[in-house]
């Protein structure tokens, strides 16, 4: 009995030494492996050839292909994500009215099951996307169900491996089918299986005793903590406390992410558990599951799936040994490009990171909290959209309509609602209708741009923070570049007697931003008349915002812009056009402005996956990368500056031979994969920016008497 314990002790000491040398806190000191669940199932139908091929093409070299093993009536092993075929195929249309009722783990289930069909009978059945929130556009490609042997042939040793997950051994045994015999037959066909996982302890014990399967690493898969493991009749939550027992039949464990990073009922993280460290002490590898980009996860990660992956591999305390994901390219990027990268790491690109209302993805827009976070997150430029109160105080707010970012509609000021067609179509409660002292009493409200998808931002802090004057903003932003956005100046001057341009100039001068060596100031507007005022009265960088989507700009328009602006802001769709959330092509917009030596900044980059084209794999990294490396934009305007700032420091940008996932996404490539039956109607072409879109009359003079401008009084 002493020899196995001695060997285990020596193995653990060796693993600890390797980990110390490599820097990785995995069991053996090697980088974590990436397991592609059903291939790239976050995009293509799970376990389809398209899905497996995309995983292999985008991830290199450390990827393992995951196959959920099911058995057909004639004992053929297939890769399919669920025991019910109707969950991710069109079998209902192929074999209508053939649903059966079976007991699975003592739970009655109705559906179409593989045990009722031979493999040949499934030849006409096609795989489809089984997750309703994902695009069904690839369902018509007639993706056939694959044998395990077909998937095994895709594996190119030693860089990739095959992982078989056996979820329902008992169910198949009840139907006179043996998973063990099938696995043994694979070994006789020289099919190499890197890992075999199961939530059934007895099954793994039998696999370990099979001489033909001893090269496969056995992994005990934990289900949710309240569920019962059939061999021991104990909950998985109880078994996780007895890792020494797990070690008797498995070499590692696969756990849902909540076992390592628990969350509360509001989706905020608790402190991580000691599970990874405890398992490593027992010589058990730890793999984590449920890492998915396109579902809400802990608000602590700000909708950034890379941040979540890094919490499992680069937190300073431990690293899991592998990550199972529907979007395997995201953990690959986390492992190879961002592990060890810190906030003070050197930037690898010169792209400016410009905040959008501060860090408004995490806190109410334009509050002190949003600005402080944007600064600490590493934004190069902090922005302030300037509004004017009734008594002439300039302050930062994302909209001239207080209804959009405050709870003013629930206050006594709701009676001040009015309709002003020159500003917007609907009614609003406008900043110039309240004094600054009245505005200060309002409660901020966090922006909810994707509320219809039930995606909300940082709910615990949705009404936190305070609004600040322009002078307070300039003091808070000290040491950083600032961007001042000015809109509605003509209306305020002619109809309200308020000069926002004068207010901004006075505040900047008072704060010392007009002095030599002061931080850079950018003045942004969609109106040339505003920028012309600053051209005559300051040396600040003037930024012209193109307020419509365009595909190009003619020479005369750009020459006109150069007379009053030093750079331009365009929307994302003006760089890469889209149709139904698929990238269609690249425009010439950025190249045209660059040919006239005008830097181009692009807006708005958000972390929520619904804000991104399908082509970007539901990960902000790939969207930002395509604009920075592919389109060569000069700046990123984002409401999540932490994500964008981290991107600029990623290690993969400096590699001579870059991995495939650092190449920019090719517009239209994914669109070409759509089946003919799902082809989209082409969108009308975007317009070209002409001189008539740019020119406008000078800013009108301020009418009547107007208040004294400056700080709050």
C-alpha cells in the first residue's frame, strides 16, 4: 500500500517543480487545455463537421475535441449533445409521429432517441442549432450526424485530442447496448481517446480496469450539487468534499464553474473556493465547464467572456487544467494572449481607447463613479458630453433629455415634460428646464441599451454615483486626455440664450487646459459650426462626428472637413457593413480619410454579445481586433474601456508568427457558409458622404440675456 502513495507523492513534487518553473499553476505546470464542446457549437450546430472544423481552424495548437457519445440501435457510436435527438436535429420532420417515452435516470422523458434508429436510418437526419438564442442560419446545410470514428480522424496528434463524454451508460445498458464494449472496439481500431468522462463513478471504475482503455485519462464529471450520483447515492455536492475517494477511479474532475467561483442570487461573485487547490493536492486535474459567451454570467465580468476565462487560469492563486467551452477560441486567446498581462504592461498598439460616457457599461453614464472607473480601467481619453442647466452651469450628461439617464420622470419635475421638434421627435424633460441645484438632486439611472434581450448592466449600482459639473470633470480627469462632446449648440444659443461653446472654453481655460504641456483636449461635434468656433479660439483637436452610416466620402466632403476638423468619428457600420448581424464587406471609409491624413475613431464598442456580429464569436476581443488590426482605426470609443484597454496590451500582437485567432475576421466569410434556403435579402448600399452633408451655416449668436457661465454656484 505504501508504494502507490510514494509514487503519488513523488508525482506531486515533480508537478509542483514544473509549475514553479513554467509559471502555470496547473497540476503539471503546463498551459491549460481547451476543450471544444461539440466543436465550435456556439456558432454552428453542435457536433457537426462545420463545428469541429471551425474549432480546429481557429485554435492552435492545444485543442481537444469534445464528443457526447450516444449509441444507435445497431451499436454505432455517434457524437451528439443530448440523449434526445429532437433537441438538435430535424428528426421530427424526417420521422414524424415516432416520439417514444423512456425513463432516463428515473425521469420520464418523451422524444426521439438514438436507440430506436440504426445509423443508416439517421443518414437523412440533419443537425440543427439546438440553442434558440443562436443563429439558425446554418441549419439548412444538411450537416449529418457523425460517427465517433469520423471525429477521431479530424484529430491530428499530438497537438489535439479526442474527449468522449458518456452521460447515460445505464440507459443504454437497459436497451442491451454496452458503452464499454463500444469503447473497447474503438481501441482495437486504433482510435485514440485522450479523455473519457462520466458522472457515473462505477462506469469510470470499469473503464479503468479495461486494459484497452488504460491510456485514456478518466474524468469524473460533477453535475449540479443537488443531483444524485447513481453509484454512491450521494449528491455531487457531498462527493466534492471527498476527493480522496474520487482519486480511486479518476485522474481528474470536470465541474460546473459555480463549484469554483460561486455566485449569489443576483449573479455577483463570491470568493473562490479551494476546490482547485484541494484537487491538485490529491493529484487530480481540474477541468471547468459552462464557460459560454452568449449567456448572462457574473456581472463582475462586465459581459466580457475573456475576463471570466482569466479568472480560472490567471488569478494569482490557482489555474484549472482545462476549460470546456462552446466558444473554444475565447479560452485559447485568454491562455495564449492575456495570461500574465497586467494593467501596467506595455501597450502593443497605439490605438486610443476613448470612453463613452465614462465606464457607462458598469455605472450610470457620466457620473463620478463611471469616470473614476474609466480612468482606473486604462482609458486614454475620458469623455464628457456637455449639457447646460437653466442657470447656465455646464455639466456632463449623455443626453440633453434628462429622462434617458435619470429618474426625473418619477420626481416633481415630471411636469416640465415638453416636445421640442428641433431636438427630438418625442417629449422630454430637458437639462435647460432645471437649475443645476435641481439637477443635482436627481438619481442617476444606468443605461439599458439591450434591455429587450433581458441583458442589464450592473444592477447593484444602477442608481449609484453623482452628476458632476464640467469643472469637476476636468479636475477628476486630470492627467488624462479629455474629449468634450457638444451638441444642440445652435438651438441653445438661438432659443434659450445659452452659449455652450463659451461655457466650455471658459471652463477649460479656468482649469488650465489652454496652457502649454497641459493634457490634450479633443472637442467633438456632429456640427461643423461648433468646431469652427474652436478653430478660431483654441488649439484643441477638433473631431468631426459623421452622424450617419456611410460607405465612402468624396474628395470635396473630406477637403471641407479638413478646414474645420483634425480627425473624424464614424460608426462601426461605416467600416464593416452588416446584414442581419452578419458581416457583409469592408467599406473604403477609413482608408479614404487616412489618405487625407485624418485619424479615424470608431464607435460604439460594447461587451454585450448581442451588440456584435455573429462573425465575432460573441466576444468583444474579436470585434476590437478586426477594427484595430484589420481596418487600422486610430481609436476605439467604448462603454467598457477596461476590455478595450486590456486588448491593446495582449501578448499575441507582438508575436512574429501570430496564431490564427489574432488575424482579423474576414467580412463575408461566415455569410458564405449560410445555406441557400436561409440566404438573406441584400441590404441597400450605404450612402457616400458628400459636401452637402457637411456644410452648414455659422453658429447663431446668443439671443437675449444669458447667465454667467462657469462652475456651479
